[in-house]
C-alpha cells in the first residue's frame, strides 16, 4: 500500500515493508546457532551411548569442534540480540522447515512424525473402545464358583499352544520395535494381510519340519526361524537369533519397512516362525545390500 506522509512524499507500508525490514543475515545466524546447539546435544547423546561414528576418539574430537564453533558463533552474534520480530520469524522458519522435511521423508524427522501420528491414532482408538464398553450383569454366586473350579482344574501342561503362539507373535513385534526406537528408526505396524501369508508359510514349514523362503519375485518375503526339539522357546530366543544373523538382522532394522506380520506355530515337537514384509516397501539398491555384490551393510544397519 502506498501512502503520502505529511510532507507529501509517497511512502510504502504494509506487509511488504515488514518483509523488507527482516534482517536475513541475523535470521541466518539465529538458525545456525540453534542448529549447532541441537547438533551438539544429538552428538553428545550418541557419543555417550556408543553410537556416534562408531569410534569414541573421533566422536569426541567432532563434539569438541562443534562446541568450539558454537562458542565462536555465539561471540560473533553477541550484538544480534534475540529481539522481536527476529525470534518470531526464526521460530516460524524452523517450524516450516521441520514440517516440510517431515512430510518429504527426511530422516529421522519423518520417523518422529510417523510415530506421533501412530500414537495419536492409537490413543483415539483406545478412547473409542473404552466408550463402547457397557456395563454387564454381575455374575451369580454359583457362576463364580464354577469359574473358580474350572481355573483350578487347568494345569500347566494344558496351556493352549495357539494362545501361546499368538502371545509370542506380539512380543516379537514389541521387542523389535523397542530396538528400532532406541536406534531412532520408525516403529512397525502389524498388517493383517501380511499375517495371512506369514501364517501359511509357517504352517508349511511346520508340516515339512524344515525352513525355507518364499520364491523370488513374490510380493512378500520373510525371515524364517524354528526347528524341532523344543516347544519352550520364547520371543527373546527368536529375536536374538535374527539379530545375530547379518541377513535376518537387515529386515528387523530396515528403516524403509512400515508394515510387517509375525506368525508363530507350536507343534508337539517344535516351533516355527515367519517375519513377513512387503517387498514393495523396500529399496533394492539400499536394503538388499547382500544381493548387489556389496559385502558391507549400509550405515543404518549398524
């Protein structure tokens, strides 16, 4: 908008003027200081957890350099105090950048966004389920006595294998999601369609009493586990076995995977399991590293 002042000279005002008044050099310095401060915190956490550059000496030197640069930058920006509108513009730019990177798939910001959305949806779903719960008629005294009698008649040897297998399936997923969360990788979501394929594969392995993989070219693939000789293995046994194998470990930690299913089957003489995922969620050039003539896994594998 163009206005004339009391001397008759034209004067530009409005949003355009506010935009021109932004000190972009100061804004850049503010963003740089914040980014470096966040980098120092992230580096320190990774260093003390033993995951920073996989070398304590190099990691310590890098952290020291970051701190020195941060101190020098703060001294340089001493004259650029945090005054409006710089702080408001800086915060707005940071929020905009984070939102864009989250939806553009930049890691690990995109993973944080996925986790927030997933947790929010589960929270809303749990609230809906609680609202649907209705009060029931109290059981009669005779019914309570019958229930107590039935529970006493059940022994340890009568535990249902199907119930135990279903529990192990969920425990395996929980254990792997815990490992992925500690590594800053997105958590995996259970997929019912994949579970059908996983269940069929596990049943066939149990019938054959041997491990085998899905044919190449199928839309899904899996980690296999199991054998004869014990029905007392648990979720920790399965996960530790996969984590101890280079190739199987890949599909537990792969950051591109979003959906999986785990099928466990317990027979009279053994146990078998399948960790099933959709091939369309993987990247052949980065995830299938052992199929591309590369002996060294990508950085996310460690």
